[in-house]
């Protein structure tokens, strides 16, 4: 991807997620992969309730991680 191209989709949230919560996105992906038996909204709820993520950030991480499996 050229440096001038803007990142789109769920990955566009990654810089703000890393800055706000102090962990690289891989940290969150490992949590998501560790709870692979949960449905999308169950994973979002887990990230929100147990880790303090906002809804949009949690959903973006789950969508991206699940799309890469």
C-alpha cells in the first residue's frame, strides 16, 4: 500500500486502540483467539466488560481478527 493511501475498515481504528488502551492490537487478537467459541457480540461484550474497550473498538478488533482466520 502506498504511504498516501488511507487505511480503511476495522484496521483504521488500530492506532487509536493502541494509544487509548496501551496494548498492541496483537494483545487483543490473542484474547479473541482464546475465546473463539464465543459469538461476535459475546466477544465484544467480553472486551467491553472485562477489558474496558469501547463498543466500536471492540467490534473492529473482533471483525478484523475473525476475518483473518
